[in-house]
C-alpha cells in the first residue's frame, strides 16, 4: 500500500498557518479542526515548518503567559521531514517511528499534497494485515479457490 492510497481515502486537506501568526491563533485552529499539527507556509504556500501540539505544550511549560505575543515562526519546527505519495506504508511507519514524529506532510511536485498522521498510517497497516490474514485463512480452509 502507498501513501497516495491513504490520501485518496482521507482527503488531501492540510490546515496551514503563516509564520507571522500568533501561537494563540495556532491553538485556536488546532482546536477548531480537531487536529494535532499545522503546516507553516509562506505567502507562496512554500513549506517553512510545522507547529504541533507538542511544540505548544513545551512552550506552555516555559512561557505560558506569552502565548498571545509569540509567533508561530519563533516556535515551529523548521527541519520538516516529508513524504511523497508513492512512499510505501512500511517505509513511512519506519520514518515516523525512528524520528518520533506523529505527522508527516506529503509533497508532490514541490507542493503540499496532504498530511498523514501516525494514526492514519497504523490504521491502514492494520486493515492491510487483516485483509491478508482473511485471504490466507480463506485459502487454507478452501473458501478461496486460489
């Protein structure tokens, strides 16, 4: 299975925010859309970073009183790992696990094409495993002619 299969089912909507916006606005968007990350993009939609719930929680621990004055650009993660639609599901699971990330933006032809979460990827992997197990069971028990 490929990441493009997940995006086809999930959709390609990616919520974004500009680096000049305030952290308090990022919090509002995360809550409004029930998501865990926002892609930080410039006026040309080029990826500049990512801001996640974890980034904001770290900030709350040290500077909670300043959330209305700190910009997304000051706190975003700048070195963003990205995937492509043709990435294999197992490869993406490994990238996300090894790098301790829960959100992976997907880029196609230099543009943001979607985002997958670790939950999306694990759900697809589980469905794929269940399909293979059912297929094998049916083959072994003679329910599938082969």
